[in-house]
C-alpha cells in the first residue's frame, strides 16, 4: 500500500504541520508513505517538491500572484478577507509526477495559494485512484471561502458572498461553486476526512459534499516531543519570571481575523480591572505579528516571533500556566493539542472543534462564545486554581487517549485498506 500525501507546503501553517505529523505517524506504522509539496521547506527525506528548479519556482510564484492579485484588485471587500478566499484558478499539474503515478491512494490536504487549481484537482480525481481529502477548513465545499462564519450559502449554490466587494447571485463565489460541482461529478472514488466532528457535520450539510463519505479523524501529535518540560528551567532559558503567572497566546499569524486577538485584549483588561490577582501576571506571545500593538495588553508582555522548532514550542507551553485560544472559527487547532500534551490547560470559546478537545473545567475552560468576560473568568480560574496539578494531568491524558501517532495512524490505515478492498 503506497500513500502519497499532497499539500501546498511541508511547513508554515496548521495544515502543513498536521500533514507532516501524519506522514511521520504513518511511517512509524510501517506504511509506505511520501509527501508531495508545491514548496519544500524542511529537510524531511520523504518530502518531494514540485518546485525543484528555478523555472518551476518562478511559475509557482506567478500562479500565486495570478490567483491572488485579481482578487485583491477587483473582488475583496477589505484587507481582512485577503487570504480568506481562494479562487484556485491557477496551479500546476502533478498528474504525471512519479509519486502520483506510483501511489495506490492519493491523500489531499490543503492545496491553495497557487499550488493546485480546480482543473488540476479534477485531473487527479480522473486518474481513477482512490482519493482521500482531509479538510483543514471549509474551502472544499464552499464557493471559495475557507471559513464561512455565519453564512450558510454553501448549503445551496453559493453566491452573494459577504467576502466580496460587490456580492451578487452570479459572483465569483457562485462560479467557484459551479466549478467544484463539475469536479465532484467526475470523482466517484473520493472520501472526505474532517479533523473534527464539528467540521464533518458542517460538510454533510453542504450541497457539494453531502453525498460523499465523510469520516472524522483527528490530527496526530508526537507525545514524546510534546510532553511536560521542567517549568523553572524553561522559564530561566526564556528569561521569564519564576514568580509570575504566565498567560500564553500564539498562532501562525496572530492577526488572523479568526484567531480573535481582540477578545484576548478585552478579556485581559477585564481580568485586570475586576479580579484581585494574588500574584503578578505576564503574557507571552509567539507567532507572526505585522500589525498588533502589544501595548494594548494590560500586563507585561514577552513577544516572540514565529517559533518553528517543536522542542522550543514544548518548552513555551510547559513554562506557561494557561494557553488562551480566543478563536471565533477553528477546526482542531494544533496549538491547543500541543499545549494540552505539555500539561498546560487551555481556555477557549465553545465553538468549532474546540469542545472535542477541551472538557470544561476538567482539562481547561470553555467560555461562552464571543464573551470576553467569560474568557477572563476561565483565564483567572486556570491561573489560580488549587487543582492545577490534576488539571494538567487531565489535559495530557486527553491527548494520550485520543490523538497519539499510533491511534490516528491506525484509523487512517483502516480507511485506506477499506478503500483498496472495494
């Protein structure tokens, strides 16, 4: 059984991280698996890049701009949606690549940003091989948006898209829906996997995907790498006070509209104004930050840039008292799983796939959706609870019982075998 995982890149965001973890999880179970990426950024031997010479890299850059610039110039409502909608009108054919030709099963992940167009995806599906498509967001069953928010147009034919400057019944979201409808009409061997039960339920409500098999299989995590580290030693290394309570927040891009940093600001201001804090509180932030002014936060802030080394991330989670995830839209965030694996409880809104990870007041705190005051309540509770050790154990146990490499690899192996035995 030969599996080829396909993703735009092998590093640089949630989907690359999740798909690379799956690569290693499957390999650890002796599955013959490789990874085909548009852009290779790691040294992993099992990853091959489509862009392996100057011409191909230039073409990939052109594809990215050809997809993105028209949207920016003619369609986007404002900058907040700039990377929240993908037309997939440009890409590179990979149907003739050796890893595609040799595979028994093609396993798609996230293929946007000019890597695979809808035409390229259709070409793959017409090869007749079983195709598994792991949904890291909603794009596969919308007219172009990655997360629909409160919009339910994907249950019909899309159109009148609120991401667009001039929404209309026949706008580019409707055109995108029609292109995907045609793609799926030629895809009898397609199975979708949602990383969370929540996203699977949403997918089954969509007009495009509802007639296809949809299974929920979570992302895996290496529990040896993401494990509790010595807190005091980690704080010394990262120059963090041993006498303070530490709130951790991080994302690939902390300014992403979905990550809800505005709610973090409000929650921490509420915490400062309405709670008596028996110990000093400090905030540690990691991730790309182009525009957010950390001085808005009412506590001392330690700001780090993007942290890519897993060992460093594990130390940051371990030195913190709580990780806050104020996302308003999210699937099954890697950061939440990482924090819990390190024994650090998470405070998040009760939305998306987060309730599938966080058990309220057992291993973290689920705040009422979009309530900054309840988010503050959860942060205070996790910072100063006398049950800290018990909660830390429960957080790690949640990961050990549900998200280990072995557990997830076996679920995927069962799926692959079922598809090949048809």
